C-alpha cells in the first residue's frame, strides 16, 4: 500500500523516515511487546481518574493497540490512530472489533469536540516541534470542554534522528519542561501536571503531561 501523502510531507521528511522505521521493525516491536505482560502506565491510570465511565477516548500513535485494547475491555469507547500500516494490521488481527484508524496526527479525520480525552504515549515526540505545536492546537478543538489530555515526550534539548537502538531511524524531539509548558498553554490547554520522570513508563528521562480543556 502506498504511503499516505499530505501537504505536511513537503515540509518534513523526518516523520516519514520514522514511519518507515516502524514499518520495517513492526514484527520486532510486536514480539518485544508480547514478551511483557501489559501494564497500565502510571500516567494513564492517573488520567483515567479524571474521566467519566464510558468516556470517548482517542489513542494517538496507538501502534499495535495495546493500550487501546485494554481501555476498550474496561468499557471506554476508544479509537486508535497510527500511521504505521504494519502495526495497525497486527492490532486489527488482535482486536478485530476495535476501531484502529490509519491517519496522520497532523491531519486527524474527526469532527470538533468528538472526544473526552486523548492519550499520547511516546508519539508526539516523533514530530518536529513546529508540527507538534500545531497538533496540540488541533487536539484542543477535537476535545469536549472538560476533556483531558495525557502525553509522554522525551526530555532534553537535542532533537535528532537516532540511528541506533532497537528501532533505528526514528526521529526524537526532546523537550524541556518549560518549553513544553509554553507550547501546551499557547494551544489553549490548562496544565494540571507537568513532571520530569526517570525510568517510569519507559527507560530514560521523560516529560509527563496532564492537561485539560476548561469550560
């Protein structure tokens, strides 16, 4: 299947390189995730405490659907979005009734105020910061008043294409805490929590965000 194209592809090849890296490594990713029992990330558990039962949720960068599938089993109305065909195909085989949509986070195919919450685990960091800032603003339009947004991004100051590691070829934008705070607030969100954590959801240092659309 030919890759989806949008106007954004003309401004950055880094996202496409990252998608290609995940396409090549999809089997390895799924095998690695399968080796470990799925554990709900602490930030996700905290995020859900603010949301009503049966909330409509969007999992941004859902990969093979591990978190989305868990949320679906617990009674939430979940849609997963990713741009990597191979990971989505694996997720659809595993969760045949779960809506997993192939789409670009920079051009999401949903109407305004469609969701109560967004979960973005290690996904926004794969976009250059100008793109990520636009995504934050777009997400604000898609969430209902009172809706919650939880995200994890890599901490630091040196964004780069990483050529080593278990999925080489991915782009990582690294954010400082104050820098992310400015971007989130400019997009309209009210920050509830913003913390730098180490070896929590994943190895290394991360910025964990919990924000709300007031109203």
